[in-house]
């Protein structure tokens, strides 16, 4: 039994606009069938949308996401060179994300330091006001 989705259902589920979903369709990431003017999305489209949105949040471009989907779709084909090229891209992306994670950890430590400093100052000021 195949489950189908309307564009409004997917938009609501993933917190995006129907325009975003149409954009992904235009870029070849999704392939809904048509019933008149309505788009009917399959479970496969839903899974691909979920992956596309996750990869987009992680910084992959639409063309990189499409490349990833093409590699997945053609997994049985001999696409060694394309797979190696894409692997190099995602390894580069991994390094960039790990650097960002390190930067975020440093920033969170700095925020914690300044929060503690502000709390100490507020506590000292309140102590003076009580006396």
C-alpha cells in the first residue's frame, strides 16, 4: 500500500512553504505525479524531501544534494569516478562542519563565562541595594 501526500501536508510536516517544495521539484530533487493541477507526492518523495532539507541545513547546495540522490539512484551502476569526486566534496564539507562545531563550542564557553560574570555583578549590586 503506497501512501501519498499533498504539497500542503508535506509543507506543514516539514515546516517549509509549498514554494520551497515546488523549488525542489523544479531542481529535480522531487518527482510528484500530477492529477490535474495537483501534485501528488509519494513516500519516496517525502523521504527525499526530508533528506534534502537536512542536507540543505548542513550546508550542501542543491546541486550537491542532486548529485547525492543520483549516486543513490544509480548505486548499481559503475559510477566510481563520480562517487570519488562526491566523496571528496563531502569530506571537505565534513571538515568545515567540524570546524564550525569547534567554533560553536568556543562561543558557548565564552557566553557561559560572560553570563556568570553578569550574574556575579548583578548579585553584587543587589547586595549593595539591600544594605
